[in-house]
């Protein structure tokens, strides 16, 4: 498999991640019904985004500074942690009563959910900033990526409409970055 085909594969994964985010947003807005299928696919947005983040870093940050490497590592870790968060939110919490959810949130799970959200907020901002200084990725998409992460990270403290707007911004940003990755896959690597 050639490097351009790896980038294109990651771009397809990123586009699929954006589509899953749109499904998640539509589900939250009650545009489509909540079902076992929509709950089951919800964590795929993060799983697929991992491929995009790795490819973006490889495409733009191969000779990155320590800041860029740390920002990438933190963002990758945060997104991986969000896979678990999404499984809990979509596949566990809907199946237990409210008292059990509150009890779980009051213990170590609550700490893990909070740490994952804070790490996502910080790392997304850092990763977007690190890509900002590299040639290539469209800067408006990086802004949308960082801004969209704010309400998603603070989902427990923001109104539902803000969370939905954040999910939409992330979906657009991820789609845009994926299209850039696809279109730039045959260009020479930046110095």
C-alpha cells in the first residue's frame, strides 16, 4: 500500500466519522429516532477519527516540533478515551435507571468522564494550533475543529443546542480536513 493510498483511506475514515457525527446530532435533535443501531454506531465517530488524526499528523507533522508531537499524542489519547465515553453514554446509561447513572457518575467513572472531556478540550485546541503552523490544512477547518470541541467537551454544562452546534462544527471540520487530506495525498510532503 502506497503512502497516498494510506492518506486516502484515512480521509475516507474521516468522512465516515463526520457522517456518524451528523447521525449523532440528528439523533440528539430527535430528527431521527434513537434506536439500537444509532446507539451502537455512535462511538464509531471517535474510532474513525483516530485514523484521520494519525494521517493528518503524518501528512503535516513528520518533522514537527516537540509541541506538535505532544499535541498529536494528547489528541490521539483523548479521542481514544472518548471511544469509551461514547460506549458508556450510548450503550450503558440508557439501559440503567437514573439513580444508577447518578451513582456511577459520583464514583470513579465520573472522574474518568470529566478527565476525558477536559483532555479532549485541551488537546484538540493544541492539535489544531500545531497544525496551524504547518503548510496545508485549511485554517478555517482547524478553527471549526477547535471551536466545535468546546461544547462537546463541556456537554454536561452546556445547553443541548450548544452541544448539537458543537457536533455539527466538528462534523464539518472533520469532513473538510478529510477532503483536504484526500486532495493533498499525491502532493510531495512538506519540508
